[in-house]
C-alpha cells in the first residue's frame, strides 16, 4: 500500500507567523513535493490570513514531525489528509 499525504496549513496572521512557518518548511524541504500558497488579494487588499497546501513525499514519521512542528506555532492550524492506495 502507498500513502499520499496532503497537509493544509492555515495561518491566522501571515505577517507574524511566516518566518517560523518558512523555517520549518525549509527544514523539511526534501519532504515537500508540491507547495501552493493561497490568500485573498485584490486592489487595496492583501489579507493577513492564508492557506498553504503541501503534497508530501517520504515516510510517515517525517510527515508527522513536520505536522507536529507546524502545529506548535500559535495561530497556525494544520490538517492532514492521507490517501491510501495500492501501487501499480
């Protein structure tokens, strides 16, 4: 069986939390296959909150460590999706 792990990270205040989040993402950079950042932006508005979606690569232990470290940051919420399927 193969597990495909996606993390959703919600930052309530990107200005205050981005340095800590980025430091952890850099530490686990070799475990991140895809990273997508989303936040509200339009003329005159750039939202303080944002969402990062990560597609992870590697063993579940590393994924769990990354999840735990991000969840320790005040104001950051992390949710995890794991898809299990057989390899062909």
